[in-house]
């Protein structure tokens, strides 16, 4: 029988568990006659968002919430100006922002008050980054988002630079940015805001991917932390595949395979991980994976 190894830290992180729990608890408001919405997908996992929709918790879309309805701020957070707008509309705001994301907001404000030009290592269009930039503006700070080392040019014009990170950023790239800045700026202050959950999941992949014949990474295609897990795995094991659901598994991936590794992004629920594991077992039982 094929050996399937699930990474010890695969799946939901603390912040995602908290956001989903708040969404589930909000169902009591629906029973009271209120409508409940999330401001965008509450987490980057379409299947879990779909499960919550069946409970009556819907992302804002075709229907707009009105006074008295409840709206959940997703785990990625939002700019403070947007939160004020929601409250002014008379909505009940449920804040499911991850506490580790809130720590990034506090860090950029701290650095801004200390007079640093801020480098935020992250994806420019990611909702967490957009929310953090809102806090930077609120604190009258100046800064840029850095996706590549080429983006650092503006920062090099400043003598005092502070660095923070999107919580799900690659540790390797964060170190590259800090190292480059250290060579060129007069004063550098670094607050490492990469979430520990991100670090341990990446470490799992570094350890597991070289040991197995095939590596399966489960998570939303729109999940930044899952994409980074996949990219790390692919660099270590060419037989790495990023899927959202068990239905995407291809039997030919497992021909002649003895060991399969599985990990999952921080927004992937355990029920999907179990479905994927079960499907691999089913495929291998049917076709006898290893020779």
C-alpha cells in the first residue's frame, strides 16, 4: 500500500479557525431575522465559503446589506476608513480580522510615528496588504509595497527605513529584502510580522517534499500562502501539484509511487484534507500505485 504522509501543520491556522467560528456563531443573528454578510470571502477557500453560504452567511455580492444587518470583516482585515463607513450605515460589524494581521497594523503605525519610511513586503493587490496600507495612511505614514527587489528603488532614497511583512510572506524573500536594504540605507528597523503559522507550514514543506515521490498541496487557488507552499515544494520536488479538491487528483500522478506527501494552506479545512487523502488511497487501491 502507498504511504501517505500528512504534514503536521497542514490546514487551518489560529486566525482562520477564529474567523470561521465567528461566522458560524453569527448564524444566531439569522435566526433573529437579520441578514449576515462577509466583506469578501471570509477566507481564501471557496469550498469553506460555500459551506458557510449554506448556513446563510454570504459574501457581499448581488445583495447589499442594509441598516440592521450584520457584516463580518474577514480574516485579512480592511482599512479603518472602510470600517467606519460600515458602522455609519448602521450595520452590526463583527471583526474577524486575524490578531496577527492586527499586529501588522500596529507595527506600521509604530514605525510611522517614529518617522520611518515603510517597506511592506507583500502582494500589492492582496486584501491584507490593502487593509494595512489603510492603517499606514491613517497614521500619516509613507511607504511602499515590495513584491520584487526591483520595487525597492523608492525606499533607497530614504535614510531611515522600517520593514514589515504581509503575514503569509515567504521567509526567504523577506530576508532578501532586509539584506538588500541593510546594504544601502543609513538606519534600518525591522519588525518581523510573518505569522508563525506561515513559517511552520513552509518548514514542513522543506522537510517533506524531498522525501516523497509526489507532493500534493491543497488550498484555494486565490490563497497566497498556499501558492507559496506550492512554489517551495515545486523547487524541491518536480512532482508537486496544487489542488483545491479531491476531484482534481489525476491517477497518472501516482503511477509507480511509493510515498505521497500532503500539506495544505492555512485556509484549508480538515474535511478537505481527509477527502484528498481518501481519494489517493482509493486511486492507489484501484491501480496499485507502486510497482
